[in-house]
């Protein structure tokens, strides 16, 4: 069972923020910003590759509600989902990272030269 399924099963503790029948949000254990929250579906889906458009629509509504709750709508935030090997996805259970709380940098993503694909 993956680590996020264990969190959903309450085999591993988490620091939750909100949930409904389909999704859970909780604080990332290794925050990369003052606010770093993960949003996951309650059923196991490996990544964005496998999510249905309907579930993404429901997840969008859930995340928008979470953004209101956190009070970050006006100041802004970043949503990221990593996919597979090149996306550097560590946990193979679909999750969105919600990063906020200060102005974020546009990071150094790869050592490969981005201009090679122009
Ligand atoms: P990714 O690299 O996109 O798969 O991100 C996985 C994220 O899960 C990382 O930011 C980790 O810090 C986070 N993480 C791993 N284990 C836990 C945990 N038990 N509770 C909260 N966050 C976790």
C-alpha cells in the first residue's frame, strides 16, 4: 500500500486541513514554502495520467474551497503535480502541491539546457 493510502487508512498520522467524501488535504511533511499543502483523492490513482476529467473537476472545486479556507486567493499561490520519472514524482499517488505564503521563486528545474528544444 502506498504511503498516502496509509495516511487515508490512518495507519500513518497526517496534519489534515480539510476533507470531503472524495479528497483530503494535509500539510506536507517537508514544506518548501510557508504554506505547503498536499491534496489527494481518497481512491488510489497513480498520477495525473490516470485521473478522469470528472474527478479533476471535483478536485478543482475542492482545491478552490481549500484556497478560500487558507485565505490565499488574493495573494496567490502555486499548484503543481509531478508526474512520473521526469516529473520527479516520489509518491505514486496523485497529489497536487499547493504552495503559498510568500512570493515564490521560479526555480532551477533541470540541468538540461532548455534552449535545446526551441
Ligand atoms: P512528489 O515528489 O511530488 O511525489 O511529492 C511527494 C511529497 O510528499 C513530498 O513533498 C514529501 O515531502 C511529501 N510527503 C511524503 N511523506 C509524507 C507524509 N507522511 N506526510 C506528509 N507529506 C509527505
